[in-house]
């Protein structure tokens, strides 16, 4: 089953739906039994993600040299992140900035010696990746970021760890064994207190608990991990590729931020707090008063509407350009009868029902062209005066419209 091809083998240019993505699991089962509750392994057909990612597609992306840097393309070897100097060269990019850009020969040498490759933020690089990311964003009202991991047999790139976002791992090539442990950090977020680096490896090994499940991921499989769940992975075939779709939704901290936007309008929050000489009781009373006011603000429907509106827009921008296009044509109509241009000595004038209007030198031919026809398109107008600056031609149109002698009609599409 292909996710991205419609009837008769035609590309599916519409949105990908979540039910198709997680099939054969039912959507109701996923949300009732697993979402934000526990991990689940969903087996799929070998060709399910064939169009989403494969070796030729990945090779093509990696050979787009100009889009990669030491931040977007990283290498891991024996659970250590390699420094950029190990696989990058300092170059000047097309904007004139100095960047560390991956060197293909160095990357290949390290990969052949067992390094794992991590390609970050790839969700806009292909149509299929964008459709999948959009599907998850629409389903969870969240932002979705996508990283790709390519690793080799019996080489572990990362220690046991947890993520601060929900993970949908979509497997595309080879096989990889995932070990999921029984411990879940309680809803960690991107904050210094929840960074994996805040813990030493022995702490991670102690915190992760006992092995809960071990699954072998094959092409077409999905592994869902609620945020905070300890896991690690080890490639079990010659080469393994999976994509981790990280789902980040709104949390209570976003409501705190929204409350602060509303609180700024209340004088109580703009007053100075008691000074030390006022005593501890004064500070306690002030803080409690602020808490009561925040509780009142939380009951405001305007706050609820604000959070809902923010959630609906909580997406990463991707896709939207579709070529070729049909240029939008602007149509104009002369609104006053009997307009004509007359020469009076050294001065030209536009004759109108309200009397003559002087025409600045050099514009009489332009104005004469306009008023000699009841209606015209902007493209024909520009073609007729191709040697003149477009800004000057548009200024004439605007001045005639301001005088009520010309009107812009409804916008339409100009045919080929």
C-alpha cells in the first residue's frame, strides 16, 4: 500500500490522513489505548514508506550540498557526537557568510567506518515528508519537526535517553532493534531541568528501569513513543534508515504566557512588590492577591478563545507553492464619458465633464491611450508603453483613479 499514490498511479496531492498513516491500527484504538499513555509498535507493509524515504532519495538529498551545515547534518560515532571539523570544511556560502559545510569525502569515510548520520529538520525537503508532517500537525494541533537517522549494523549512535516530544518513528530501510524501558519521565519539556545532558549516563541507566519491550523495526513500521519514555536503538542490518517525527503540542506553560499577555492590562500586575522592610507577610499577601487575580483572568472566555486561536495556528510553514501559475490580470474601466486629450499651446489637457485638467509634460500620450478605450488590461497597458518605467505608468493609473475617472474592476485570471 502506498501512502502517496492515488488511483491509476497518480500522485496524491491532497492531504495525508492519520488513519491511512497508522493503518492497520484504528484511530480510535490509538487514542484510547496509546496516545500519551504508552508506546506501541505498528507493523506495516514493506512498501508503505517506500515513496517517503529510500536510499536513492536520501542520496539525492545529501548531495544537495548547499543546504547542509554542521547544524543540519551531524555524525555520531560510538555514542559520541563528532565535532564539525571531523567532517566539515569552512566555506563561504552564497550569502557571503562563513559556515562549516560537510565534505562528501570525509562524510563517506566516516560512514564506512561505522558513523551514524543524522539529518535534521528535513520536513520541507520533499513533498512526501511535508505531507506526513502536515498530517501529524493537523491531527495533534502541534508543531512537527523531522530528523532522519541512518546507522549501520551493531553500531549504537545514542545512549538510552528520553525525548521532550512525542515521537513517531517511521522506518524506511533495513532493520533496527528498539529497546523501550519501563520508566517514563513525567511530561518533560524543553527546559534545562529536562535536558538529557543534565544526567550522567549511570543516572540514565538507573532511571530507565527494566526493559519493557524490544521490537525489530522493518520498512513500513511505526513506533510511537510518548514524550519522556526511555529508549535506545541498535541497527541490526547492514544499513538502517528511519525518520523521527517529533510532535510538540501546547502545554500549560503556553497558558501561563497567554495569562501574562492579559495580566499586563491589569494595574495590579504593574505595581511594585513590597520592599524587604515591609516584611514577609506583606510579600505573601501581595503574591496571593496576584494569584487570585490570575484565577479570575483564567475564567475569561477571551483567554480561552486566544489559546484556541493560537493552537490552530501552531504549525510550521511548509509547502504552498504550485507552478506553473496563471498570472493575475488587473482590469480597468474608464468611468467618465467623453474623455479626450487636447493640445492647447504648449500644454496638453484632459477634457472632462468637469472641465480641463492639465497633463504634466510627457504624459499626454499615456493618458490619451487610456481614455481612448472604454476598458483595458494592465498587461496590454504596460506592453503599449514598454519603454517607460512601470512605476511611472502605475502612478498615472493611480492619479486617474483618485480623480474618479478610472476604476479597477474585479480581478480575474488571464488565460494562456
